[in-house]
C-alpha cells in the first residue's frame, strides 16, 4: 500500500446523549496489490485505557471486471447469439 494514496483524517469528538463520541475516517486508493486472494480485511479497534475495548471487522471482496464469453450464448427461442444485452443475428 502506498502511503501517498492514503489519508487518515483527524478525530472529531462531540457529545451526543450525554456520551462523548469520537469519529475518524480513512481514505485509501486500493489496487489489486492490497487484496490478498481477492479479499481486503479492515479492522477498527476502539480502546479506552484498560476499561473498554471493542473491535469491528469488515471484509471487502475485490471487484474485478468479468469478460463475456467470446462466442456468446445462444437463445433457446430464436437461435440468435447473445452478447451481453445485445442480440446478434
């Protein structure tokens, strides 16, 4: 992962319902190098000294383009070859 394409935004703290809430954001440019076997695992860990610890994890799947079959599929009704959403006679 290239740190030039990663931005960690500073924490924003505010009160809501008598509780203090801290939020931060991470923005990164992800290419296929950061996906291990097509998956990217993100984990957020929140701690307050030794009093509180909570972790949440999210797994993202790499979105890769899928190629259409070269010959297409034949329609069982018309016998035409279908390429994506287009009919070819």
